[in-house]
């Protein structure tokens, strides 16, 4: 994945932090928890960038 294609999960409204040490990051859009950034897991699993990214309201 190119740097300009990377999705910053910290700017997504579906991203959240969990209390689990083994899975500290989560995605409410896809419904999973992971140790890595959720957008990276989605890319590695599907081969395409995250399709559920929605920027947080400021």
C-alpha cells in the first residue's frame, strides 16, 4: 500500500481503543478488535483499502 493510500484510523469515527492488552484497537464498522491498525488488517485481508472509513466530525 502506498503512503498516500494509507487510511489513518485515528481520524475515523469507527475506530476505538479497547481495554484488552492483546487487542488494543477496534473497528466498529467491521466489528473486530486487533493489535495492528484496523485499516492495515482490512488491506492485508482483502487487498483493497478500507471501504468503511468515515472522517470524525470536528
